[in-house]
C-alpha cells in the first residue's frame, strides 16, 4: 500500500472537488447518462464541507495527491453537496438514529485497489466509537456492490429527483453494527 489515509482538512476542498467531478464524469458514466451526471454534480455528487468540519471525512493520498475520499456523518443528510445548504444540520442521536456513510469517491486510475474497503472500514470503526449501532447510506448503482460485500442490505431502490426534472437511480442500504 503506497497511499496514506488521513482526516480531511479545509484546505483539501479544491482537490476534493476536482476528484469528485473526475470520478463522477468517468466512473459513474457506466451507470448514468451524461445529462444525469451534468445536473447531479453539486446537488447530488458534491463536497459536503460539514463532514470536514465534523472530522468524519477521510482522504487517501499518494505522493501528496488525493486519490480517494469518503466518510460518515452524524447528521440528517444521506447524500449531496453543501451548495445551497445554510448552517449545520442537527446531529443524529446514536441511541435512536442510524449514522450515515457518505460521499465515497475513488480516482478512476485507483479503482479496485482496496481504497473503498479501507475508507468503509475506517468509517465504520469511527461510527461504532461514536456510539451508533446502525448505519444507512444511499449508494449509486456503481457503489452498490461494494456496500453489499460488507453486509449492507438493500432497503429501497428509488429515483432521486434532480434539477431540470431528471432523476437518478439510487439504492438506500442499511447495516447493523451490533
């Protein structure tokens, strides 16, 4: 393993935005149309700086370049960037709510090298440490297989609304950590 995993910092934001756009345009084009991806960038696939502020977002870097990112949230949102959102959302209650796995993106040249697995295992360990017993996420069609391999079950398939009347197929998945 030549890459290093660390907690994301505010100054990572420009590199994260570039990585997210590259990943969406290249890797997700196998599952979604160019029109869907164009309107999804930002509202659906975008950087949520609240994850960075909460210290729940991780980056993998190689030789100083961010090659993957992902994390978890103790807040209500299950996906999406923070553009258009004002203020921090209320925190979830670990005794009654499920934590959220959020915003996993792996550089196309680094796919299938264990980055997603490492980000997920690191996120789940942090979720457990925060006292949550359950996790939920909204996966893309491209990400569904990763989460299924780690015990996430499909709870619902639906079309998420996007600007311009378009929708994007996503999969809500859940997992118990107990």
